[in-house]
C-alpha cells in the first residue's frame, strides 16, 4: 500500500501545463504588472517559474491581441441545426 505522503510522478507536460494555466488565470485576476513582479522575484529560485517568465511576454501580447477581436456568435438557427446533426462546436 502506497503512503499518501509520497509524491506523484508527473510528466514534463503536466509540470509545465498546470502552472501555465494558473498563470493565465492570475493574469485575468491580478493583471500583468502584478504577475510580472511575482515571476521576477521568484524566477531565480524555481525553474518552473523561470520558464513561466520566459513565456510571459508572448502570453500577454497574445491576450492583448485577442481582446481586440470582436466576439462572433453563430445564429441560434445554425447552432440548432448543428446540434441536430450531432456536431458540437
């Protein structure tokens, strides 16, 4: 029987993806200036945070770009037809 205190073995993707998602949510909550300060302060001590700091400019620029695009919703009629055909979007 395994002890609950043992750490799980995570793949590299899991180690990288979970903090990335958390950083993106934090950007929406606290804003880029506050998150950048946190990343800079902690990047020397933690390799994962260092990698997030490397990705930070791209994520912020991409988020700023997407925020300028209009939200396009398909007409309800078209959504209803897709739903009847079993197509999900």
